[in-house]
């Protein structure tokens, strides 16, 4: 689902600051005006106007405007063009460059104390991180923007911030907070009679209801948004609302109605001359077409969208397309081709993730080197000040020796720190490469074995029934190996050191284990502990304990719900796993390797292990690890 409307609103607000000049008149100003201030204004305004449809032109205009602003020593336009450059990079899918440009814009606006502009760039940064699925960072920037606009008493932009926070909170599964945000937005915009933005809020509330599988209520919200957009004539956001309406009907398995609304969205994007969005709608409607038996049209839509995403160099859209293609091929009972499509999705997604991690490592290294240079300069300046105060009291020779000794120690410390950082980077890059090789090569092979096992089992049931159990064993073992390898990859990859990463991993594994058995899974934690960096051994053992306990509950308890709580307190971490299954008599149960391993792992970290169970009353595992 696309969330472009939030960034579109923020960008349009920025453009309105300078008036609504036509593109032709702006181009005339750039080429013929002798007034540099008018030229600067034209560059930034035109860059904001064109970046959505033509990001390459947006990049060129913003860069030229920035260069001219540097020559004219115009800090405001430097920051403004850097904002436009960040948005253009974002539209191209160059997220690392986009973030760097937008942060530079914030830095420049901070120097001239442009609080309103800083808040707008914060919104844009939040959207870039949101697109990368880094919802916690996105929430942080959106909250910063909200605080700035509240200080400025800007009701309209406060409502826009509530919209963005609604989306991010929903992605963090905080539905109550998301509902609170969007209701606040609707209340403010309704009072101000801002019909277009009010329509977008109804669309977002529809998306929130869809995320909670309340599809009839969501459909009502989408209809309300469309009626408001008909009054404003906003075709772009109406197309998005129609797309969301089609998705809701698709979830209700009303595929013909879903196709109808996808087609309407496709036609509106055609009027807007947006080939990329039309291709996206082709992709979206492919599943509904396949579900109605129109395989030729579904495959044609996917092939057309794939060709355009490749020609426009849109890897994020392309990796999403392969998921759709895999599902459409599964509907057509073409499992081998479906597997190939899904493998393309996995390979492309991992490639994008690895590229972004490399960019982040390079950025951190550059920041580190810059900080060390600044520290060195500060130390040298400090030494100069000391020299000035000591010259009248101390011998020149002693002073020179002191300065040289201090400088030598500083240089030694800097050299040692840089060497440590380089060694750590090299070590982590090696681990990342090993993880990627495991995931790409061995993971793909195991997935193939599992798929071939499934195919063999299907054929064996008909042709050689005695081989069916063996084929099933092959498939099951391959699947278990895939899960085990996934745990290894997660353990050694960079970026998994925080308490929140462990919470996310347990959440994902819980959902994966419970979904096939129709067990309702619930997870809770404490948000304030998310930045806590964990000891690798403790993180691994907590994960293995929790996974073993969840496996026991899913396999043997015959429960309908599974509740996991993982919370960090000041000096301890508490893990509770509870099911409402058949339970067992603690006095008569024989403890196997699983329970013994859990107890052993907890004791290795000065922890405590308690299990409570009664026949017919479920089971509770409780662990406490001392920090």
C-alpha cells in the first residue's frame, strides 16, 4: 500500500510559501532574470513542482539552486534547495542520499533558526524512514515535527503530523494510539473545513481499520474520502482512495468489485500521466484477476509492470511485484515458477538491504572521522590557549615538550581508535557476508528442496503412496533447516543488537508458529527499553528459551491463545510465556531435554526459571535474568 499522500501534502505546503508560479514563467526567470534572489526562488519552487513526476529534473534544479545559493551566501535557499534535493532522491529510491540531504537541510535551517521549515523537513525525514520500514525512527522525526508545530500554534500542520503519526503507529501495531491520532486530525480538519486533507484522514482511518481486518468499516471510510475528493477535484488522492477501496473488497473476496475500483484508480493515474502509478495499479489488480480465472490478463499486467519498474530503475517496487507474481502463479497451480518468482523477491530485497547497510556503515565511518578531526582541532586550540597563559611563568623548553607530548598522545589515541573501528567494521562486514551467503545460497537451495519435496509428495500420493511419508519428511526437514539457518543469520548480522530487535524477532517467530494452527498470538514489551544494547550471549539464550517454550505450546498444549511478555527493568529482564491449553500435572511430568535446556540457559545468566501448570488450566513459563 502506498503512503505518498503524506509527503505530497508536506511538499505542497512548502511550495505554497513562494506562490503558485507556472513552470514556464519559472523557467523564464531562471534563464533571463538578472536578479539572483528571483532565480534562487525559481530554482527551489520549480524543483518542488517537478520532483514527483520527474525526479531527475528535480535533482538537477535543486543542485543548481544550491550552488547559486552558496555563491550568494543565501543560507535559507541553501537549506530549501537541499530539502528539494532530498525529496528528489527519495522519489528515485536513493534513500541514503535522501536522508543525508534532508539532514543537511535541517542543519542549515537550524543555523538561521527557521523553526517552521525545520518541522517540515522533519516530516519529510519521517516519511523516508517510514518507506524503509524503520518505523521507530520515523515516529521520532514525526514527533519532533509535531512539537515544533505545537510551539508555533499551527493547527493545520498539527493535523498533518497526526496523519503521519497515525500511519507509523499503525505499522508499529499500536492501533489504539493510531486511532487516537487520526481522530484528532479529523476533528481539527473538520473544524477548519479543509476538505482535501480531511479526505486524506478518512483514507488513513480506512487503512487503519483494514489493518485490523475491519473491512466493512474501512470501506465506509474510503467512500467518505472519495466523496470529499470529488468536491475538491484532487485526482491523485482520489486514485489512492480508490486503490485502497479495491484492496478492501479483495480482502472480502469480492474480486469483481475489487477489479472495478483498481480500474478506476488506473484510469485516474492515466489522466495524471503517471506511468509508474498505472503500473502499480496493474500489479495490485493482478491477484483479483487471477482469482476470477482471468490468468492471461493477470500475467499481462504483471509483465507490463515489471518492464516499467525495471526501465524506471525502481527496485523497491520491483521486489514487491515478485511477491504478487509468486501469489498469482500459486493461484494458477504453477508452484515451481512461483518459487522462482519468490526467490527473485528474496534476492532483490536482501540486495537492497545490504546496499543500505553498506551506505550506513560508510556514513558512520565518515561521521567518525569528521568527529575525530574536530576533536583534534579542539585539542590543538586548547593547547594554544594553555601556551598563551603559561608563557609568562614557565620555561619555553618545558612548554614545547609538554605540547609535543600531549600532541603525541592525542595522535596515538586517534590512531588506535581508528584502527579499532576499522577492525570492527572489517569483522562485521565478514559476518554480514557470511550471513548473506548462508541466506542466498544455502537458503535458496533448502527452499528448493522443500518445494520439490512438496511436489514429490503430491505425485507420490497418486503414483507411489509408500513414498509419500518419505517425501513429507524431506519437506519437513528442509523447512526446519530453513528456520534454524534463519536464526543463525539473525544472530550474526549487524543491526540486531538492541532489545527492540530481540522483541521484533520473537514477535515474528510467534506469528509464524501460531498462524498455521490458528492460535491467537499476543506480545507485549516496554518501549522505553528499545535502545538498550544487549550482551550477544544473553540475547541468543533468551531467544532460544522463548522459541523452545513457544514450540512446546504450539505442538503439545492444544491451546487457542499464546501470550508472550518480554520486558526490561532497571536491573533485570523478565520473560513470560503463557498458553490456555491442556496443561499437565507437574508432579507426574517427566522433564525432557527441552525443559532442561531452558533451565540451564537461564542459570548461566544468574536467572531464575519457574513453570506453573495444571491439567486443563494451561501452562505459564516465567524467567528472570539479572543484568
